C-alpha cells in the first residue's frame, strides 16, 4: 500500500543569495592585472549558478559596486534577455551569464574616467542589497519562508568614512535575519569582519585568485544552517574597535557624546553631530564651606 508522504517543509523555504562584487578599477587586484576582473566574474557566475542548481526555488541577485554607483547585474529591471539553449546548457544558467556580462560591460563603458584612485561605495551597495532582500521578503507568497544572505567580494580597502552606514547596515541585517559573508581579496577588512560576526556569517581572506571558485564553493555555498556540520576556516579574532567621527580612524579609547553616542578621539566642547554643548572639564568643584558659627 502506498503511504501518503507528508508535505516536504523544505519546499516552502527559498534561499535568496545576493552577491555583491566590487568592480572598482582602483582595487589592487584589478590594477595589477585587469584580466583578474573577468576571472572574478567567471567564478561568481559559476558560483551563482551552483546556488541556483541546488534547488529550483533558489533565487539569485548580483550587484556591482563601482566607485560612482551600484547597479544590478542580475536580475535586470525590465525585459529579460532572450536566451536560446546552447550546447545543452540550461537556459536559466546562460541567462545569468549573459545578463551579468552584458550589464557589466555597459557599466564599465559608461563609468566616469578616474584620475586618481577612488574608494568603492561598499556600504551603500550593501544597503541596496538589503533593500532588495526586504522587497523580496515583503512580496513573498504566504507560507514561503525566505532565507537571505549577502556575499561580498572585494579587493578594496574599507574606509572608515563609511563607518556609520556600515554599522546601520550590519544591525539592520541582523534584525532582518540576513547573513553577511565576506570574501576579502586583498587586505584584511576589520569593519566588514565585525559585520560577519554580528550577523553570523563567514569571513575569508584570500591572498591570490587561484582557486577562487573552489574557495567560494567550499566556504560560501552551503547555507548557514549547514555550515555548523562542515569543517570551515576557524573564525578569526574580530577587532571591535570603533572609528572616531572626526578623523575616521580606529581608536582604542575615545570620548562619546552622551546625547547621540558619536565617538571622538579628542574632547571637543561641541558635538559635531548633534551640536550639544558640553562643559569644559575643569578642576573638581570644591565643597561649599560650612558657615562659621557666630
Ligand atoms: Zn578623531
Ligand atoms: Zn552628539
């Protein structure tokens, strides 16, 4: 006799992966060899398709973070590209590859020329990825659960000038239940590492691009609930220093505004964020003298 199988609860879970790739030409990896960008791109496309391949319900978004703007490489707003099956490749995979490559070449051709190196707008791009995730979650069908994560691939140095946006993004992601994974391709990134730690994501720093796809598939492809069962790189000690709001440098000890919690490395009588005026710390007030008995 055929037993009725209980409905698979796994079918109602949708895994949404947003990949944020830094395409800023000022990155050291790309400056050294512009061919590295296409190497990174190929790895990302293969990785994104591997994510889609795991489950029919899985969703993918790819964003590019440039020095002047953030753009969606996949999915694109408006009409989708028309893709015909080539060499037996699944159409959805060729659609990802073609859309990403076409959009990126369009962005690179239309980017303003750089005379000096400019920082990447990573914090802004992260906010955009979060907005996209929030929209997908809002529009999800009743009964479907969306598990989202963001993977950032960057060879830029993080800049403490975006400190406030970073912190807002990290705590919003934590509140939305979005896991933040970071793959650093150049220097170690202490601010983004804090974001990984806060949201329960993985941080990986690679010093060369060889085997990039293998690393991505090993560390970042399994979803966060599965990762506990795998042997992954041990978590590094996170540097939880904050950046001062005056010079955007990481500091050990500083002054905190008691009204808006802004951090400063030196005492200033007026908070530059909320304009509260503080008393200059003077000598301790002396006790009022007792009146002499007459
Ligand atoms: Zn300072
Ligand atoms: Zn203040």
